[in-house]
C-alpha cells in the first residue's frame, strides 16, 4: 500500500533499487514534465504512473462510493516495491501454469505489476464500474509502453461480484489488498477452501491487510511468510 510520502532521497533509493538508473531517470524526466504542465501544487503522481502514463490511484479516495459500499473497502493500490517483495515471498515455483487473480482490482496497478512475471493469465476482478473502466484504460496504456518487461500477455479486467465470480480450476495466485470487510473476506476464504478441496491443485494467497487472523483461523491455509501487514499462504496441494 502507499503510506506517508518518503523523502526525495528515500524515493530515489527505492526507485534505483527497483528500476535501475535509466528507468529512474525517465521517471524523473516525466515528473519534471508533469510539474511544468500542472504546477508544483498539483498532487504528485506515483512513479509507476509516471513511467507508464497510467492512472492507478486517482479514484482511491472515493472508491467506496463506486464499488460495493456494504462489503468493500476503499481501493488502495500497493506500492511497486512492496508488490515485488510480496511476490518474492513465494516459494520457488514455476509461475507459467498459474493464474493471478486480483480481487478488488481497483484501477489495476497490481494487475499491471503482475504482468512482469511469467504467469499464464492475469485477471482483475472489480465490482465498481468506474474503477473497471479506469483499469481497462490503464491496461491499454501499459501494453503500449511495457516492452520486454511484460512477461504475461493475457491481462483482463472482469466487472463482477467476487462472491459469485467463478474461481479458476487450475493453479492460482489469489491476491487481496484489503478489498473486503470481514464478512465478505470470510466468505471468500470459504469459497477458496471449498474450491481447493473439490479440485485439488496448488494455490497461494497473497494477502495485504489487517485481517490476517481470518486466514490464520482456517485450516485450509498454511502461512508461509508474514511481514508487517502482508502474508503469503499455501492451500490445496501447495500446502501438502
């Protein structure tokens, strides 16, 4: 998730570690152009959006009005470095057979970040129509700029209710960045548990949020790694 803005030096170090010098220079140039166009008082875009010309954060503050106001939390995109660290917490597995599903995809940042991994397919599931439209536009912009960094070419955004969306029957990575309140999250935990029991297969859950105890309490999910508010769980044959 995005937290309080770090200092310029800290942002530079994070960007250099994540992007290297040339991509960091391009992001800096894009920020300079943005400031010349919109002024110094305009909100600073996230570096990911500067690099790809996307907009993955502008609707975050109002997203509870655009999605499921009863079951859903506000859309809060994960930071690029935090996402890489979360993916790095997975065991050494061959991702080429896995479907990555982002529940509560918002404007699609995690979907696009996942495209840098050799996954079979990536799906963003989102209930809010305005967020879906924004995510689809971001996918199109990303595809035009991603180049060699994009390793998964099948990216889709589904306008759907996660409670009824059909879970993939093959190996899967299920990603949750605190999209649901407790009752809905418990429902999703139960759905995934039944799915892996009915169709045994390797499944991993990447969870970011403050409700990890709900996953811990279910016997179908085995905790592999925990740090701050991010956790990685194994289920199905991955937990065997």
